[in-house]
């Protein structure tokens, strides 16, 4: 019987024989090393000219990731920064630029279709709408290679989250509690067969608590439920599935560090009264704020919402045979919305500097909240032992609609040709992505104090004139800009085809994809110029009195700018794989792909907002060229993979922290290793990626030409040693990076680090599993970013870092 694999990606197809039962991703037979993501046919990894990795359910449980970003840190070749909490991780692959936020060159997929068509929509990146729970069967990743042609907007790679589909009877209930942080969580799933031809799976989770960092209130509230039902028939199957997600999690902003030494060898220390790995600027003293919405109507926003994500999606996928062809269809419609509210790009200043910045030089501070409300801060320079004032920029990014519709239709056939087999695939992909978002701002003034206990402060001039009201300084950012509304729709269409000929130990293949699309809509913002007004005086609380912050009220101009353009580009990939011997193969591949740009180019000089046309046509999409050569070795207890790569890429972007325009060409080359060994009870899996990257040309700031891109370490690595038996497993996950530059000017270096996640599992009975998991066990200060590009005169920098030690215990009952 020929095993037909339903590929979990829009590229996947498997040759079939009438009457054979499909074997789908996530249910490969034990010992299988078949990867179905980013290839034209599910095949043994030693027969595929690609670099791939798989994380299965049991491995994911041991990692106990607190977010998708944390999970992806354990995949070789993937640089994943997760300092913001459970969403908006910064993700890239093999030296492709991480010039701003999100996952620009990497596509995150759920069951073979993209979560978001563009992985770096500001404030709504793909990982925001993914959650790791008992529904997840495995994660497959392909780096470079055919990812350029088997999915749109994925030139760097594809990471596919594959759900269970009832292939195994039974389920589980898992109860988890934080031991050194406040979180309680319940997971449940169940699946199996309803008949010989029908199977189902349903599962989900709910959790609540403050979370692993101290914010002063419950910041985690919500969960999801997913369900699917599959009907098998001779030659194929059809599946219906759905997902409901409604979740809240805190957004973690940069925190203050005292810095000394030199830019090359900076020494960073925590400020007094504030633990950088556990504390945030969030406080129970500020849980709501009144602003003008995108229609300039007063609204009160709940800051406890944090990163709010909502999704209601339904889909259908099926596979059937027609003559000698295998037809695969995937369709999904997803309604997505939510928002993000919390501190963003906040400032930490000395009292004197803060007073000057707020227009009250020589003035004073008074407590605005708490038991000391109204009292003067007698000695601000000694406040909380650190003498710092926080200017808290409240960013409120509202997502009215970031939903999409995706459809992938393909046909595949295997032809017997001479002494070999030719596999051909052709298909058409179509998607529509909405981006209806607004960004609003406010400014609050606080003391810098940990535990979520910081109080708001009022600011007075030397003459006693108030510059704030109950700790609020303005209903607009300090700069008076970046208040925007975008109402955009993007269409993405792509015919594609591939051919792979396998004869003996040699496989030769190639693929093409032709993307064409449109961008239509309107944008609103004072940055468009033309006399637009972005700040007014308004009594937004309706009390008949204009307070100091009501003299600085942000409004959205009514006159829109237009977005109206089309784009098209060709992607291709070709590779050869030689199976030298049963355990050994070598491969080579060359690919050219691209990533169409979306909301990040709508403000600035790229688009003529009077007509909507592109003023800089080359910025419609960013091409990526990649060359790879690799060797793979596999025995029953030993796996070794080594790949050399060379990448050239363009990036048209915007720095979300500063608003600065980015227009650059990059180059990167390096080596990627992945391997594993097992000897009795002991096993060791790991990976390492060496990257030499360079900014080849910057069209805005040529002074950075030749510099290393920010956050790009020369070496990132992972290692998971463990001892396991049928009754217990104990081990650790070491993930590290060497130093890197904070910004592209290549002055201030961020130190490298190694984080340790530890786990211990015991099967108390056959069905009862007790687990203890610790992330960042040794509470390492793991800096992923510093906002400053050099040591400032103040000796204070703003650092973004991974969460500190968080220990949890889980009781899981399988049934």
C-alpha cells in the first residue's frame, strides 16, 4: 500500500492509490522521518533537498514554552526574540534582517494555511493568534529552499503548527499552576473514531492570573477551543474544522538599567527597587485611560486588556483522486480582531530631566494616587532608592479587523518515466487580508517601582501650575505624531507549479510561483501633511474645565490619504539531492523569493498618498536570494545535518520604535548545524547557527553601510540533554547567543547569554503524569534589545529582555 500524506502546508501533495487510507501530518508511523512542510511531496528528509526540523508533542511539553516565540527559540536557524510577552515576537531565519518587529520573512502557518498573510502587521503579528495547547500535534519548520515557491510571502522559511485530528483514540486533562508566579491553567482535549470512516478531535484551554511578571493585576485571562471532524473515503478524505480564541496577556515594555563601562563592554545593572526580569512599568494604579478614538469620540480603555486577541475561524480541507491525479483543497475564513494597550517606548529620567521634558523646569512632583495622594515628593532624587521618574507612553492599538480568507487548490501526479518517477504539482493560491487598525496614545507619569506598586505622579511648575491631572500628562504622544488609522485590503494571488524527478539515489527538482496582488484603501494621520491637524484642546471628560492634559489631545485628521497600487513578482527554486548511501545524503539548492510589503510602507515617501500609487515602485516587494549546500547523516541513534547558506535580501520597512524609514540591502552567509544522539537512557539534541551578516547598502543612512545588522549575533545555539525511561524524564534546554549590537550604528553591544529551561516528568501511573517545568531557571538577564545605540550621559538605558525564572507544576491525566 502506498502511504498518501496530506501535506500540512499549501505546497503539499502525495501520490495516492485508490482505496489507501491517507496518513496525515502529525500521525506518521513511529520512527518516520517524513516532513510534509515546504516540499512538493511528503518524503524522507534524506531524500529532500531542504533543511527541515520537527518538534513533536512530547518534546514541546518538556519545553513548556510560555509563548510561541519561546517555543521557536528551540528550532535551529531561527532567531526568535520574545521580550514582549505572549505575542509580537520578532522572528527571522538565517541572517535575514530583523530591522523592526514581527516575522517579515517567515510565514507562520496553522494546518497548512498562513495565520496572517503578512507576518509583520504592526501590532498584529502572526504569533499573536497562535497558542500552544493540547491540540498541537507537532511543529514543522523549513528554512529557505522551497519555502520561496510553496507559499506566498515566505522567502525565509515556513513554520507550520499542525493540529491533532483524532488519529488516536483518547484525550487528556492537564492542570497547571505557577509555583513562583500567579497563573492557573486548565487544558483538555479528546479525539478518536466515531465510526470506521469518521474521526474527530476537540480541545482547548483556559487560564487566568497575573502572569510571570509582576504587573499589579490579572493580566492573563482567556483561552481557546478548537475542533475538527474528518470523513475518510476511498481515495481521500474531507475535514471540517473551527477555532474560537479570546485571550488577554500583558505587553511588556522596555525596563531601565544602569549602564557603565564602554560601548564594547557595557556593564548593566538593575536599578534599586526594580527587578528587570520580573517587574514592569505596569501598575495597579493605572488600569484605564480616556482617549479620543479614531472617530475622535471619547472612549475609556481598559489597560488590563493588554494584548487582546479574538479569532473565529472555520475551514475545510479535502483530498481526493481523479484518474491518476491527487487533488488537494484547503479553505479557511478567519475573523480576527482585538488590540494592544500598555506601555510602549517609555522613558526613564532623573527628576530634573523629567521636569524639563514635561515643561516644568525647577518644579515639583506630588503623588497622584495611593495613600499619599496629594503629598509632595520631598526628595525625588532619592525616590525608591533609584531617583528615577517614568514617563509612561500609553499605546492603544485598536484592531477592528485583521481577518483573512485563504484558499489553496492543487493537483499532483506521479509519472513513471524511464527508470525513475516524475512528481508534478500545479495549483493556485488566493487570499485576502484586511488591515483595519488605529493607534492612539496617552502619556502618564509614574515613579519607578517594582511589584506593580508604582504610583502615578502629578507634575507642577515652579509657580505651582499643574502640568498633569491624576498622573496623566497628555492624550497624545509627547512627539505629537504617530496617531494613525489604516483601512486597507490586500489581495494575494499566485499560480504555482513544481516538478521533481527521482531516479535511483538522485532527485532533481524545481518550482515556480508567480505572485500578483493589489493594495487598496485609505490611511489617516497628521504625518500625511497638507495642513492636517493632529493635536487640539478639548474637554474630553466633559466636566466643563480644560485641564492641563486636555490642552494636548490627539485627534485623527478626517482627510484620508490613498493607497492604490498593484505588484507582481516571480519566485523560483531548484535543487538536487544525492543519497550517497542509506544513512548519508548531500544536497544543493538555489532559490529566489520575495515578500510583498503591507502596512509598514503606507506612511512616508514610498506611496504618493494623493493618488495611492507607488512613488518608489521597488518597495512594493522585497526580493530574497538564497543558496544552500548541505549534508545529512542518520543512523538509528545518531542524526547530523550541516548546511551552508548565502543570502541576499532587500528590506523596505519602518522602525516601529522610532518611526524611522528603513530601505536597505543585506547580505548574510553562514553554517547551520542540527543533530541528535541517543545512548540508552541518555539523549542529546541540539543545533547551532553561525552567521556573518552585513548591511550592504542603506538608501536612507549610508553611514551604516558595511555594519552588522542590529540583534544579529554571530552564533545562536540550542542543546537539550535528557535522561528518559518509560517512567520518568529529566533534562534541560540550553538556548544561547553570543553578543550583538543594540542598533545598526554598531556602537553599543548587548552581552550574550544562555538561558536554561529544566524539566522533570514522572509517570505516577500509566495514565497519570506529574511534571515540573522551569523556564530561565537561573534567572539570567537575557537582553534581546536595547533602545539606545550608545551609552547615554544619563547612564540609563531601556532594555527588552526575556522573562526571568518561572516555575510551574502540571498534573496530567490521560484517558
